[in-house]
């Protein structure tokens, strides 16, 4: 069996991993770990969670190595796995925070003294509105076609320039801009809440 090297392409490394060369995973981690962690951190905004989810992403890649197909771009697959794990983590944390908050304030009577700070009821309602919005944003993102979703994530979450997004998706810069335009239009429609537009127009 030929040994993989850092000079191999992602596809060659994944094929080496499929063939039993576990060192290929180490090389993929060297190549992708830092940008992947930055991508995850932008979603979760938690240092420890970003570290754990980065490791979990590579573990998922290792466990699913037999299902990798060379025609699929590795980085697209990698960041899809990371995005799904990160969004699940955010959703689970918000659910736990809501349970904890509800437990703390269960059965307490509203304060009667004047207080310039927002009331508990207002904060709870505001938090619920924000949680609802974030949930709808996540749901709207997941409903996008795969290439539109990946274009959004790479351009605005990973902050990649257009030509790098195009290279990752295997298309032209103009095609990337078209994908982003269609994605923005779709998200604006999906995120209109009756009379209130909650997703800002894209520049």
C-alpha cells in the first residue's frame, strides 16, 4: 500500500484512509483543522465547544470513510458535517438554557417595584422571539438546495473570497454570485413573518 503524504490531494488522502492508512486522517487534520475550527466557532461562539466539535467532525469523517466517493469534493463534505454538528449544538444549548431559565423562575410572582431594567416577562418574551427567529433561520438554511447553502456558509461564515468559493464548488465566480442571489431571495421569502421582514436585504 502506498503511503499518503501532505502533498497528496484531499481525494487521494481520503482514498488512502479508505484503504487503511490512518495517517491520512492526521494529514487531513493538519490541512483543515484551523480553518474548520474558525468556521465552527463562528456558529457556536464557544471556545471549548469549537474544539470538541472540530474533533467530532473529523471523527465522523473517519467513521464514514467507506461512504466517501471521489467525485464528491472533500471540503464540501467536511464543512457540511461540521455545520450540522454545530447547528445541533446551538439548538441543544438553547433548549437547555430555556429549561434552566424556566426552572429558576417557575412559580415566582412578578416584581411590583419600579425598575428601569427590562422585566423578567419582557426578557423571557424577547428571548423566545430571538430563539424563534434563530430556529427559523436554521430551518430556512436547511431548506436551501445544497449548493446554495454551501455558498452561503463559505462566503459569509468562513468569509472566503468569491474565487475560493468557486474553486470549492467547482464552478465560476459568476455562478457563485448567482447561487448567493438565489439563496438570499429564497431566505427573504422564507423569513417574512407576517408583516415584519426579519432577514435583512443582502447588499
